[in-house]
C-alpha cells in the first residue's frame, strides 16, 4: 500500500542508463532519473555526480563532446582531494 502511494506521488522512479562514455581511466555513465540527466564519474571507490534537467540538454552527443581533457583533469584533482579527506577521517579510527 505504501509503495503504491509512493509511486503515485512519483517518489520512486527508475534510473535508466542512457550511455556509457568511454574513458581510459574513469567509468563515465550518463543516467536519466526524475527528469534529470546524471553524469557519474567513477574512479576506484570514489564517485562524482553532476545533475542537469533533461530540458536543458537537447543533444546528448553534444554533451559528450564537451567532456574535455580539462574537465576530466579537474575531476581527477577532485578525486585526489576526496581521497585525502577520507583518509584523514579514517586515520584516528585505525588500529596500529
């Protein structure tokens, strides 16, 4: 009964894989979910997400073409900072 109510109110929607974008170091995926595209960049145990309304993107190929080396370089720098923050958080919790 609760599940039906949630579906009727659009609280639960299916995520659909639109495209896997080839990259030599990252797993790059474009999903569609709740009237938004979600670009996911994954490296090892870390993941970054970028969301944009479907209505803002008229051509997915154009989006893919705009994923430049500079964008991916910035993502890599973000991954390095994420890892550093995570390891700092875990440091006091580790047993020697």
